[in-house]
C-alpha cells in the first residue's frame, strides 16, 4: 500500500457473524419495515399512524425495533403498562386503537432509563420480540426501525424473515434526500424490496390563514422516487395534531380528519402494492 494511504475493508453485509433470519417468526401475512436514512424524520410517528389506519380493517401489530429510543407505546398511549406472558409467550400489548405493540419500553423501569446494552444484547431483545411473542394471525406487522443504516438497522433487517418490503420515510431537504438514497441503497444491498417512499414534514398549512409554508421544502421525495424509479406513496405535511400526538398518546389519525384522510390513502396504496 502506498505511503499515507489507508485501506478500509468493507465486508459484504452477510458476514459469518451476521444475525441469521429468525426461523420462529411465522403466521404473519405481511411484514413491512419502516426505515430512514437518518434519525428524527418521523418513522415512529409514521409507523403508529399507518398501523392505526390499517388497523381499522385489518389485524395489525407493531414491533418497536428501536431499542435505544422505544417511543411507540407512548405514541399509542400505553407507556406505563407491563406485558403479560402466557404459556411462555409474550402477549403484545393491546391498545385502544386496535393495534398491538411490543417495545423495549415495556421492559424498562421508567421512561427516562437509558438502555446501555452492547449489540449482542440488543439483537437478543429483537429476537425475543420476533420469536417469543404471539404474532400468529396478524394481517400486518409493521417494524419501526432504529434510525439510519448502521449496525443496529443492519442486524434488525437480517433477523426478520419473509419481509414484504421497506417503506422509506424522508423529509424534503437536500441532505435528508441524500440520506434517503443511502437507505434505499441499504435495502437493495440486503435484497429487500422497496415498497416506496413517503415525504414527511412536507410543508405547513397555517390553520389560521391557510398559507402554505414549505419549511423543509417540498417535492424532493417525489423527484427522488422518479429518478430511482420507485413508488412515491404520498406527502404528509407538518400538522399541529401530529406534534401534539407525541405528548398526548392520541395518534393524529384519530384526532384530525385531514391527517386520517392522508394516512388512509397511503395505507391503501401500501396494501395494494403489497397484496397484488
Ligand atoms: N408530519 C409531522 N408534523 C408535525 N410533527 C411531526 C411530523 N412527523 C413527525 N413529527 C414530529 O417530529 C419528531 C420526530 O418524529 P419521530 O420520533 O416519529 O421520528 P423518528 O424518525 O422515529 O425518530 P428516531 O430516528 O429518533 O427514531 C416528533 O416530535 C414528531 O411528533
Ligand atoms: Mg423513532
């Protein structure tokens, strides 16, 4: 190697130490992964609202695969409850929105406890969420991913067998779109089908004067979808009801007619792409 040059080895995704797909996660009709190229774009918000929207007509569960930031129970209004075990199987938590959920949050003493486990233990937790919980009979299981395309997302993706595909959540700024390309590339390298991309935080319509302000720009995800020849699933603007959702535990699809309509369209689109 020439002096001053550093060679970085990039092993393929499937190395001998890679987590293996679970053989015990079964009886689920469709499994969808919700990913993004970076954190904070709205994966958990999207996963929960999509699940509640789909849950009106289907039997739906959510696996909160974000061990360090397990937000989904809180977004479904059940953060303080404990899980039940029957016949050595974990019963996913029922919520009043007709969607069952499993999350690291149920195993922590309180909302402020940090999980400081290394990779192997986090993988074990995800494995238990998949294998030791009762998912049989679900029409859809939605998996809310940890942020980004790093080690954690890679191991979750490798552990889940028979995935129908991935939905990528994107915000419309240029940098976020660049990260979204990485997420799409990540999915492709793992031979996961990209169902499509959703543009979240796509403009803000003032509830007082009706003026639309494109805080993070708008339209970038649709252009990206066109460029990469993948499905564009829709735009979700910034809504005060979605901001409040994180505080109240009431999904915005339940509190806002406008948000419900948008999510119903996106969930029908996803179902038709997955079930065709
Ligand atoms: N369309 C929207 N309108 C208003 N607020 C939104 C919208 N989408 C997401 N948010 C807010 O943005 C914040 C981040 O959302 P969320 O936690 O769902 O992102 P995330 O991608 O799951 O984050 P992380 O990568 O940390 O898991 C939350 O406070 C959420 O309420
Ligand atoms: Mg999240």
